[in-house]
């Protein structure tokens, strides 16, 4: 391993990425890579871990903030325990996870109220509408310059 292993830091980052992907619909894409990562525990144990993660993914959208915090803590402990048993897997976990500066720091949430006949946009980055702005259901401003 090229760098000193910060088990808890990597485990915390891993747990946050898992939760974020589960909340944003990216879990199925990440699932196969996590399955390969968990292979050191053997097929039976890996399958149980994946079933547990699938169960978390199904219930996470309705989970309270306290429940999500408890899930995060549970995942941190499980990832850390795995890395303690198989420290050589740390580099592979880093490859599976997006870099820390690429991952959202927390799942994004949005609430939109009283938006009859309106359009609501949500973005994890900047939205540039150019010179015209974003208009929905209003006459074009093409001739107004």
C-alpha cells in the first residue's frame, strides 16, 4: 500500500458514498463493484452483506434523519471491520469510491411548495441558462433585447 491506512476516515467516506448512491439511484451501478470488493469474506458472507445493503437501500428514502445517522454509523463500523481484517483491500475500495472531492458531502434534499404549473430544477452543480434565463409557461423573450 502506497499510503498509510486511515481505516475510520476511509470507512466513513465509504459509508457516505453508499448512502448517497442509495438515495440518488446509483446503488445498482455501484453494487457490482461493492460485491467484488467484499469477495475476501467468501461468497456466502458477501451475499449476506449485499442483501443487507439492498435492504438498507429499499428503506433509506423513508428513513428519518436519526435512522440515517444510525445506518451511517453501522456502515462505518462494518467497512472498518472489513478493512481491519483485509487492509490490502483499502486501495481497491478507494478505486471503487469516487474521490472525496467528487462525492457530495451529504445527500441533497429539496422541497418545492405551491408550484402549480411550474417547473422545478434540481442540480448538483451550476445551471447556466445563457442570456435568456429559464422560463416555463411564459411568452418567449426573443424580441426583447
